[in-house]
């Protein structure tokens, strides 16, 4: 599943290619991709046709475009997107749909799994491709954020889509208050990995980067939040932020064709992972073989020597 760095790579790719463009047509090839849209395809078309994409914003794993009318005034709605487990947002220029060159990395078949296309006024198109159909696009009304800061990365103001109101700030957001997040972690009895994956505590962290952050902070996945000191909780959060910043610099993490950027290219951070996906390989820190266990229906990778339960 694309996590925060992968979604931010997509946002950065979308911004120069879509912001300022007007939606001229909405092509829905599979209605399941807009299942969250109140009023269905007709409502979606009504909200988008003739509107300008004025900004593309991210909070955690959620993306949204701000919408403006022909005169540039905000419409009061956002076009929200979530990539789910296998979603891709790809931008193509006029011409036939084609795969990237082999040197650009793997990509799933855009003809087979294309579910929705937004056609823009410059002839370009935004394709939502989703093999497993857990992602989607839909509109959501805007409302003020409670803390008054910018709503997310790329946001022009403090207005947030209603459907993202329950999503906490992520660790790459300048407005994220790490000491407060750390104190919240310490009030919960659940395992720390489960807390990191809970999007209402801190958003954007998924299985890969949770394992990597906990390895870096020498903390086992099932250590209770109440067992953490403030110092260790902050260490975990800072490790998560650092590993996601490094992943972002390398275009994210790709294990297969289900995550690519807007050009259809893969990220290469998988080559730099220390724990996730390294079962049986020596721990880069102490040489003990990395273990993988199933915990709450998720695989957790850890070093049994460096990461002891507290």
C-alpha cells in the first residue's frame, strides 16, 4: 500500500502538471471507483466540469485538489483522492495511452485497470488506475481546521475537506506537534506499532515505515504505549520522520508494479530498508537475523536482539 512518502511523490508530480488546469470532461469507466461520491457520477461531473484545479494538497495518505470556478473563486469543495492498496494517479499528454520505457521501472497495465479519467483543457489527462479498487475519487465540502494552521502540505489556507477532518497531521507537516503526539502515544495501552498505524494519532505511517522507525529506535512493535518514556516516544516519531524523508528523496518504496509515480516510474527506497522485507537477513546493526511475525493480521519485521519488549 502506498504510504506517506509515496503519496507525497505523487502530489509533487501532480502539482506542476495539473494545478491551473480546467476539467473539461470526466470519464468514469468503473462506478466502483466513485463509490464514496454522494450522488454518483452525475454529481461528480456537476462539481468538476468547468472548474479549475487551484492546488493539490496532502495530509497523511489523503490527496485533494482545491476547486475554483471560472473566475478563480473557491467553490467550497475539494476533489479528494485515496490510492488505497494499488491506486495510481498518472498524467498523460495527448496521444495514445502507453507504458513507460522499461528503464523507468514497472507499471501495471493502464488500459486494463484504468477506472476514471479527468480530461484537462490543455489536452492532458489524469488517469486513476487501480487494480484492486480500494482507492477512489470523490468530492467533499471544505471546513476550517481546528488548530488554524495550513490544512496540509500544499494547502493555500486552513480549509480541510470534511472527509479528512478525522485524519491527524503527519510527521512531514510543519504544524505537527511532536511532543504532543508523543504524549498521546504514552496514554494508550495498545502496542506502539498499532498506535503509529492509527491515523487519528499521527497520519501517513504504514507497515513499512512503522517497522523501519521502530528498528531505528530499538523498540519492539508490541511495546505498550504506556511503557514508553517521553524521550523514547519522541525518538520513535523522529525516526519515522527521518526514514520517510529519506524514502521521499528516493521516490518512495516500490516492491512491485502497484506503486509508481505520475510518470509510471518506481521508487527505489526498498534497497535502503533495514528491517521490513528482510526476514532471515542479518540486522544491519548487530548481525542477528531479522524476524517476521504476524501481529494483529500484519507482518512485523524486527531484530530480536536490538528490539526487546519494554
